[in-house]
C-alpha cells in the first residue's frame, strides 16, 4: 500500500510540474483586466471541478479582494442549486450554465470553464455562447483537451488524464491566481 501512495505522490508531482506557467500568467492578466474594468468573472465546472470553481470564487471574492482593497465581481455558476435544477428540469442539463449567463453575461466579462475531459456539454455550450457574446473565455482542461480547448481564447492544459491529479493541479492554478493578488505587491496596487 505504501508503494502505491509513493507512486501516487510522484505522479502528482509530475502533474504539478506540467502546469504551463505562461498560460497561467495570461489568465492572471485576464483577471487583472477584469478587476481594472469592473467586469464580472464567471466560473463553472461539474463534480470536483464545480467544487474547485466554488472554492476559487471564495478565495478571489474574499481573500484577494480583501488583500488589494478592491472587490472582484465573481460568481460560480454552480452555486445556485435551485436555479440549476429548474433549468435542468425544464430545459436540459446542458443549459444549466448558458441560461444563467443569458441573465448576467455581458461583452468584456470573463467566463472560465474547469474540466478534466474538456468535453462537458454544458461547459462547451456556455463557452460557445461566451465567444458569441464577446466574453473573455478561459478553459482549464486535462491532457485530452476536448472541445473546450478549441473554443476558449485562453487555455491551460494539465498534462495528465487522471481525474484526481488534474483536479488537484487545477485547484493549484486557481489558488495561484488568487494568491498572486494577495502576495504580489504590483498586483495589490491595481
């Protein structure tokens, strides 16, 4: 059993080492521009990626906003369960994000999708809508990339297909994005 744990940790380290820093830096600039222009930041995902999306909004909306003294306008599209279930029940599950965006999303806002496969129909549909409405689009995906990587303007690919390792690395990226605002003096000044 310890050998399995050791192997898992070694593979997790390799997955973390695959985080593309140039693409992550580009996403940081997208968030910085959104803050400077008072644009809304939306994030979405399914399953573990949904949990990561909610965690990101907590850290960005509270921690990063407190540190810089300006408020990020951010929302996880996963967090209104009643609305999501109404949309899923009355229309289709693939509409749970795009129908919320129809109420909130405006040109210049940021739409981030988080997925290991990159092929979740509800994320793909929302990103397509975002592109058509001139939102700044970001996809965090695993090595299979999927349709999301073809659609989004900014793509961060984790070079692994294991769901746990990719989700851990994606949360690492989301933490880095938030903590950059909390810890880098040049970002604290806007």
